[in-house]
C-alpha cells in the first residue's frame, strides 16, 4: 500500500516500481510519457519527471532521446532486491517485535500467508 503521507514524487515512484514488479512493464518496455503518466495519475508533469529522474539515477530506466523512457535491462531484479533490503531493514524489525510481543508462532504466520 502506498503511503499517502509521502511526497507525491515518491508515491509516483512506488506506483511505477509496483507496475514493474507486477509485470505491467517488463525489462525493455517503454514507459508512459511524462505527460501521459501525469494525466493518468492526476499529477504535475514536473513531479512525474522527478520520479522518472530518480529511476534514471538508480539505473532502472533509460532514456532514448526523441523516443521515450524504457525499463532498463535487469531493472526488475534490481528493484526487487532493493525492496527486499528496504523491507528487511525498515519494515520487518518492528513487525518481528510485535509478533514476539503477542506470541504468534511461525507456523501460524505461514498458514495464514497466501503466496
């Protein structure tokens, strides 16, 4: 779930990242133009450009001048790895503390998860 309290460009970044991880955009696929994504998401084109620029800075998106933006080769693998690291660093520790605090065992967790 995307946090509505985050800056808009970070929410857009999460939306794009989720689309890549969900397979909507595969490695090598063209992404929507800045204007098209801005219209689709109801965002300012400059904000969309900032989100795309952050992907470029991370090497996840490449620009073909005069053609458009494309998902870089290997982007989905790198993105998944980055998100796993962030999850284990930022999200998991307080969740694990809560699990221990209320006494949920691993079997119960695994039985409740649909993968």
